[in-house]
C-alpha cells in the first residue's frame, strides 16, 4: 500500500523538523540517562522512576517515527500561485448566519489546530469550504448540527 500523502505548509514542515531534531538530540539522550541512573538506584523490578522513564522513552520513539513518516511523505501546500478558489493553503474569511466573522487557513490534518485558525481539509468545515469562492455559501454538516457559512474572501 502506498504511503498516505501528508499536506504541510512550509511553516508546518519546519515546525515538525525542529521537533524531530529536539527529540533526537535532547529528549532521547536525556531519557536514556534517566533510565541508566534509575537502574543504579534500586532493583528495576520495583522502580517507579525506571518505569516512568521507559514510558517516556516509548513515547519519544513513537513520536520520532510519526514525524519521520510525516516528513518523508510531505507535500508542501500554499506555495503555488494565488487562486480565488479555496484549496489547501488558502486563507479564508467566512461569516455565519449570525454575522460572526472567522478567519481560517485550510491545512492538512496533521497540522490542524482549530484554536489558532488552522482547520483540516478533512474537517466538516474544511470539506464544505473546498472549491468555494468569495460570495459562495457552504453548507456544513457537523456532528453538532448543520449550519451555513458565507465565504467573504479567499487569500
């Protein structure tokens, strides 16, 4: 099976690279040292510090694998010519039926952070907005209910 493409902005790609470097050069050696020290203190069979350090090591190694896979399968978005059609990498301003205006950037699912205006192309709002232009209505079918958004602008 072919690996799944991971859509990332240039900033998201850099953020993942930086996190991977931090995990490899700082956190991995630090947790290895914690494991070594905790083995010296007591028997490893009943050593909470050892168990905690091993759990942290497993998390770090898992996250390293996730980041390596994401970066290896990354496709940069938002680098092409400006389009008036909403797609990956588009900066969008929308208005709901109550007149509330929101701004979003459409990104891939691994980079999504709704609290900071980065919404996934796979989310209900992201899916509804893809392919729309300024002035278009988008019907959003979300788990909490359906609602309408009007696209104010696309950058």
